[in-house]
């Protein structure tokens, strides 16, 4: 999961807000530790950063927007390596999930659910092969009423993640070329068709929010191919494959366009220096 640089910048600004009222010294010390943690975090010294964030939380448990906890959870997350056999990696993943969950609980108690923390848990759960937990957190995201464009885009990501898991589940059962389908029971086939439809419906909702969401289009293509594998009528099968081909080409074009725009922005920044 990529770290949102705009979010980090906002957190840093919060770290230097003026202080007032009782507990001034502790809150001042809390921000001092937060700033030290941010420096270590920026230098990719995540172990050291985590220690500073823990001190910041201990000194000011009610820091605005739960900034130190979000940083702490992210520091743990960045020490988690999917598929690693190192016990520390798994431990960091679990700590990240637990800390993000604490942020979610506190934000909900304050009446403003932290969608970013929910999606972070969903991402970590997926990387830790916890499919049902991933879906649960995506659905918790979708139960929130979005207030901003950023939150609406986060909803699109939640829909997309559900579809990705549906594809993974179906593809594992059917086989790369559909070679396993003949061995499946009718009830199992019906279950897989249910996953396919859920995934396609989720992607439609994601694209309603973000029409240029090329990753969502790519998974539409993949799920339609899964649907085609299970289709017995040859004409219907060819129609699904044709639809998939169109979506594949469109998703590639959108991706190339996005990459070209990003490269152009970098060139403009370089020229402006």
C-alpha cells in the first residue's frame, strides 16, 4: 500500500499547531516526540520512528486527528513484507492492524470514521491472506457516508478490493484455462457465479465514482473471462470474451494516458526548478 504524501503533509502541519490549556508541557513534549518520529520516518528508520510515536501517544493520548497513532500504524505497516518467513514481519503486520483498528474505534467514537485506516486494514488483511477479514473491512468502509471527494474515491477502492478478492477466489477454483470446471459440482459452480456477479457489480459501482479507474476495468475484463469459462452456450461465451477484450484495451489506453500525464507533470516540475 502506498503512503499518501498529502496525508503525511497534513499530519506534519498538525504536529506543529500551537498549544494551550492544561497539560501544556506534556502536549509540547508529545509534539516534540512526534516531530522526531516524523524525521526518523522520513529517513526510513521505522523502528526508531515507532518508539517516538509511542512516546508521543503516551504523553498526549488525545492528540488531534490521532496523528501519532496513524504514523505508528504506518511505521509498523512499512516493516511488514508480504510472504516473508521472518516472524518479525508477521508481528509488524499484526501490530499495524491492531493500531489502525484502534484509530478506527477512536474516530468512530468521535463521530468521524477514519476511512483511510479502514482501507489500510483491508490492504494488510489481503496481503496476509485473510480474505473474509479483508471483505469485512471493505464493507465497513462502504457503510460510511462519504463527505468529501477523497472519501468517495476511497469508496471506489473498497468496491475494487472486493472484486479483486472475488476474482482470486473464482480463478483459483476454475483454473487458468478453466480446466477445473468439469470437476466442479453444480452447487459449487453456482457459488462461483455468485462471486463473479458480486465482483462485476462492485466494479460497476467503483467506475461510477471513478470513470477512469483503469485497474477496475482490467478486473472487469478478468471477471468477464471467468464468466465466459463457465458459459456453455458458445455464442454467449464469444460475446463475453469480446466484451472483455474491449475493456482490456480501454484499460490499457487509460493507463498509458495516466502515465503520460504523470510524466508530463514531472517534466514541468523539473523545468520549473
